[in-house]
């Protein structure tokens, strides 16, 4: 098997087909945009999006009249976002910044800060998470809120063998390419000492006769936070957890880990 490429690298399948794959995410993202819209409020809000990627969430929030700054480390993903939202960028409603979510500085404060679809889970050490939360605290308005959409600890902390990954194959028709895209998880290895999980995905692009025309093996790594680490981490950064949900739709139990954060009351 070839050496895996990093996820979201330039010309990678995970980057090229990101929007198409995300549209097939299913239960993971059900109700996501409505959740953010409700927290933003009825009046136009100033929103900071950490890990904005190709502007999937940015576009949905901009359509509702909010002003958004999207931060991402990936130049190719931001290039797609700028093309997608060129009109909003020209009107000054959307701004993009290439930066690490652990190390950036922007003028002013934001009413809502979001780290959608596992972007905060890409931080692999407690030092990185502490720095990321500190940036959130610095940039959040006094009565603002922040939302972290994380992968559940138990999802990441389990090593799966090949037989357990056989049902993870996704097949997506690509009519505009006259092709078919498949994505299959072929590795899911947890390192409990480091609190991280390496996931390998094999992508195949096939013609309509199911002949493989291109393929790529790509790897992404997520980290998890243990239950007893949450309170000290938030205390260190002056934040507190106001809500914790397993899904974006109220009353529906899901498999996500969604934190809603606010500034900690200094008198509490």
C-alpha cells in the first residue's frame, strides 16, 4: 500500500471532493446550520469560524446576513472558499485569514465563535487545545458564545481491525465528471498514551464502467480529551461549559460531542 498522503493536502481527493463528501455526512451534521443560526440570534451578528475550510458553513451563515471571519490553516481550502464567496468578500461581509487557530489575532470581539465539523479535534496536544481556547476567550464578546463540534472520545479511543471497517465504504455518483467516487476507511488506530487516533481512507475514482482511473490513500489524525481534563482546561482559559449535546437537533440523541462555551463569571 502506498504511503498515505495528508488529508486536505493540495490536489488530494479529500480536498478536491470535500464539499461533495460533506454533503453525504448524514446524521453527523443534521441540524448543524440551524443550531448556529439560533445561537447567533435574529440580528446580524459578528461570527468567527475556526477551521472554515472551503466555506461550507460560512456561506450558509452569510446568506442569513451575518458578518463572518473564517480562519483556516489550509491555503488550498481557503482558495476554494474565496472563489465560492467572492461576492460576499467583495461586499466586506466575509473575510478569510490563513492562520493556525492556536495562534492568531484579530481586531474586535465576536458574538459567536464556532469550530465546526471536528476542526477543534485536529488539535492533538493539551498545549494546543489550551492555546486554541485562549484565542477563543480573547476574541469572544463578553456575552458571546462559542461552539466546538468534537468527535466523541469513545469513537476515537477504539482501534478497529479491517473486518470492522468493511461497512464504512461510501459511494457517490459524480454525473458532472461521468464518474463514481468511493471512500473506504482502511485504518483506525488509537494511541491512548497520546490521546490520538490515526484514520486512513482509500479513495477511488472510477468511470461509469467501474474501472479505476485514479486512487489515493489519505490519513488524518484526531485527538480526544478525557473527561477529567475538561474542567481544568476550561478553567485555565476563563471559559465554562453552558451546554453539552450529542446532536444538533433538540431532543434527538446522536453520536456527536457539541460544547457550547461562555466566559466564566469572575465572581463565581
